[in-house]
């Protein structure tokens, strides 16, 4: 009885609708179709199913061939090739979000001017970051922290001891730090990242996963101490904009392009992927190979090459609090609630 | 134009809400029409400026001459006309020089009185403002009049200090406007008689619990339970507790219960006297029956930011909430469903309903405004407020040539939609100078 809904081609649909058990309009056809799951004999069943799969595969290959042939023919004839079909992805079909930042929004710019990161982003204050951990440190923790220190320029590490986080915030404020990062570990693995903007900036709590340290990356590069360039991808909504600026405020605002070092925060489906690369532009000679062998013109193409260095991990925003860290009394600007996950195509960042 | 999300089953009853945000903008959201339309933002007043962040607001939405008082972060208190945003009057609580005496002191709240004390009713209003450091000031201001040039207040402002130490965060005036309630961080709730400026009652904190832990007092919001009884009120605390106090019974709270785990940020009462709506810092909004302390239900509306303000419409069965997630949400009271949500782009700090709005579909009437009042904080002598015409006729269609220039407004569409009442409720709108109510349109 249970059958998987097959994303069939147009031809298969007719068969499917019968198979679904709906009052069929064509009883003659119904009798001909036998589902493999209705056959009790395993041997026979396997054979029928394999045959069905093979038929489907052949069908699909025929379609692809026909499509390619049509395109080639159209190109040869000089006509326009038939339009390429674009597959629907979740990003394509994302629910339209009205909080997306628009370029013509004056209130957005005013809000940006007034928010907490503005002094840093306007280069009035240089960012100074304090990194610490939760109370119990772990196996991978120190390695991760030392890598973070190499990624973020102008950062210091202090051992946690048993200080209250609120006291640490005050200490950092006194010493003029602009942000505080707390790496939280769980089961001997770094698990969450708490980034607190100072003096009274927002607090973002991220869930950290999929951490790969530098030593585990094949052919990794070694980061230098030049200021990195920042790439922030896909932070479109207002909330995303705020988080993006938060990340921006961790790094100094004068990237050293000669250092060829880039740090990327790529947001996709509410997961933020952190990568750290060094890049280099290669000039390659590209001999045009093909039918016209005699006039091979050597074209020069510039190709960038990337070498990954430093840690790579993914973050997911759990909560964004309005002031500094204060669980009991703090106000949340954004908190994830299960009732918000009603649609697979709805994202917040 | 910000878009809205609306639930298809319910439409929104005709409401008009004014929201205040952290950049000092005042936005007017209306839902018009008998057929239950969706709310849309019709107007935005003000220029975005973070130092003019609105900290508190209060509205007197009577039918004639409604007033809206707005308190801002830079110490200015403005009295405006809620129909078109025009500034009637503004003054600074920090004195005439306008600079705060110490850093940190800011207005915690204000209340605009509804009853009139003097005979020049149309030109004056009474405001109660209280500051974080504890100064409470009760002041009658007169609108400047074009006719006489003297602009002195009727009486010097009465002021007193409501708390010696700690911060004053909560203040409410009861329905009869004789009593005021103040409380805050390390300040127990007090009730003051506003005529004599004396404290008549103060609360006592609940005893230590059995572990010996004493939670420090920190009240974040309060509401009187009913309009004619000043004795019962509910408060919300920073330690996620809702407390009901009865002045005539005892000094300790009569009933107290916990609500989730974050600070309670907004609380309001229902006109039926026994239901309250509570919103907290992690975006939960719920209604409780205060007689028993039982939770009636949660309002699920995918709210994700701390709720700064909850108001219940006095006539319709709707409740609206606004908060740090930049949305204004309207819910139905009986079914607790979200009716609609309007995206308002900034962190919202306050919300009031304009209950004199009937939302009928009428022809667009453009008001003719004589422009000069630009955005200055000084008192302009141009406005004539005492033209108190009452219109008894049915909605009169007015169409005049539009001569716009509103002070400090960014009129999003080109037109001004004026609400004109039907026969029963009449309300006139303060129009500048030329009154053309009887001019029929061409």
C-alpha cells in the first residue's frame, strides 16, 4: 500500500494517478499495471523492479539526448537554442521576506547610522577583541582559540578562571575592548560562540558546528598577519544586515589587499559558513585548442587560486540580545522559536 | 511601502494605531473599511534621528481636539495633534537650556491628562512626566495663541521626588486621574495622590522564599485593573513575575505568579476588569485571568523580539503589540489569532491606539494647511486651537487644493486622509486657519 510518490516525467503521471488508488477513469489500464510491492515473491519482485528502474533510466537518457540534440541543432542553424530549464532550489523558492533591506530605504540608513557598530565601522574606533572560554576547557578548545587569534587581528586571549561573565564584560569595557568572544564547549568540543559587542552592544549567541582545524586541512596555507579582507555573502534581511555588521565590527576596516588574505562569512539557509583563505592571481596562457589548429592564439587568462588556511566552521544564530549578556533581565531582539519553522522555505537571516 | 502579512480568515476591524520607534519616527497604521481590510502604514512623521528616540507616549483620544504627547530621549516633550502630526507645543524637561544635568537621566514616562482643569479647555493640557532619577513633575501647558502673545503657564509645575534612590521605571495614572503609581529598580511601588502630591500607599516586597533568596525589587511595567478603581493594579517584574496588588487589602502582593523565564516588559488590562495581557522580553505574549492567576492562552504570532508595548483597543476586540522585532502585530482577543503583522523597520518602543477612529470609507479630503510651522522646538504662534467647531452633519466631502507642507512629516502618499465622523460621533480636526468645512467640492 505504501508507495513513494515518484517525481515522474509527464508520461508517468497517468500511471501514477491510477496507482495512487484514486477512482480511476480507465479501468483497462489499471489492470495492466502491477506495482512491484504487490508481488509477494521476492525474486520475482526484485526482477520486476529492476526492469522498471531500467526503463525509467532509458527514458531519462532519451530525453536528455533529445534535448541536447535540439540545442545543438538550433545552434548550428543559428537560431536560438531552446531555453535552458532552471531547477527549482530552496533558495530560488525562498518565501518572500518583507524585511529584506532595500537600497532605497532611508530609514534603514538612519538606523545603520545609529546602531552600535557604527563607530567601529566608520573607523573611529579600532576593534579590539577579547577571547575567552567557558569555565571548563576542553581538548579542541585551545587549538581553536589559537587559530581564532590568528584569524582576528588585534585579539587577546584570557583564561576564564571562575569569573562571572557579567564581570568579564565590565572588565573588558574598562579596558576598552570593542567585543568579547566566548567559546563555549560541550563534550570536549567547541560548541557555541557568544559574541558580545561592547560597550552596550548586542549579544549574539551562535551554535557552532562542523569545525575543521587548520592541521586537518590538506594543503593548508599559513595565514600572515596582514589585515584580511572580509566577504559577507547573502545577509539580506534586516536581521541579517545587523548580524553582518556585527561580524564586520570584529575586524579592522582597512584591509591590506597586498596581503591577499580573505575571510568569508557566507550565509545560506540561515547557516553562516566561515572560511579563511589566501588567494593568488595566476596568469595563464590558454592555447586555443580546437579545429583551427593553425591559428592557435595564445590568450592570457587570469585565474585566481585559493588556498585554505585557518579554521572552517559553520554558525547558526540562536538568539540576538539587545544589550550585553544578561540572561535573566535581557531583552531579545531575535529569538528562535519552534513556531517559526513552519515552512521549509522561510529563512531569517 | 512596507508590506503586511495578514490572516485570511479574519479581517482587521477598523483601527488606527500610532507607533513610536527608536529613531524618533511616529508611524500611523490604519485599517479602514467596513469589510475588514488589512492595516497599512499611512503616514510617517519625523526625521530619523537616534537622539530623538521616543521613550514614552500618551494619547488623549477624545473626539474633539485629541492630543498626543511624546517624550524623547533628548529631553523634549512634544504635544502633537494625532490626526496630522502637527506640533502644538514642545518643551524640554531639562530646563530651558535643553541639556541634561547629569548624564543618564532621562524620561521614563509621561501621561497626558484627559480631564480639563481650567476653562480655556482647548488651549491647555496637563502632563505628568517622571524621570529615571525620580523627579516627577505635573505641569499644565498652554498652547501658544496667536491672539495673545503671552505664553506663560497657568501655574508653575508641581514637582516632587518619588524615590530617593534607585531608578523610576514605571508610572501610571489611574482612570479617574487622581492617583498615580510609581515603581522601578530598587523602588517599591508607591501610590501618590496627585492633588496633594503625597504618597498614600507603598508596597512591601514578598518575604524571602524558603531558600532564603531575596530577589531585588525591579518593576518593569504596571497597569491599573479598572478605570474607576485605583486600588487594584498589576505589575510585572524583571524576574518574570506578575503581581497583583490591592491597596485596600494588604501591602504585600495579593497574587503573584511566574511567566516564563525572561523579564516582563509590557502589561495591560482588559476593560472587562479581570483579564490581563502580559508580554515579555523573549517575545511571548499571553493572557491571564487575574482572579485566579490562570493562564488563558498564548498569542502565537511568530513574534521574535522583546515586546515593548501591548495595548488593547477599547471598543474592538483586538490587541496590538509592538517590539524589538520591528513589527506591529494585531491579534484577535477571543481567539488569540494573529490578524495581521505590519513591518515597521525600526525597533519599536511604544504604541497607542486612536479609538476615535471609525474608519469609514470617505472621499479623500485634503486639508489646507498654512504651512509655516517648520520643525523648530520653539513655540510657534501660528496655531489657533480654539476654533471649536463641531460638525453635526454627515461626512462632508471636502476637496481643496492641496497646499501641503506639514511640519516634519514625510507624507508617504501625497494625500492626507482625514477621518470625518458620522452623525453620532463627531470630531473635528484641528485645521490650520482656514476652515472650509462647508465648502462642497466642485
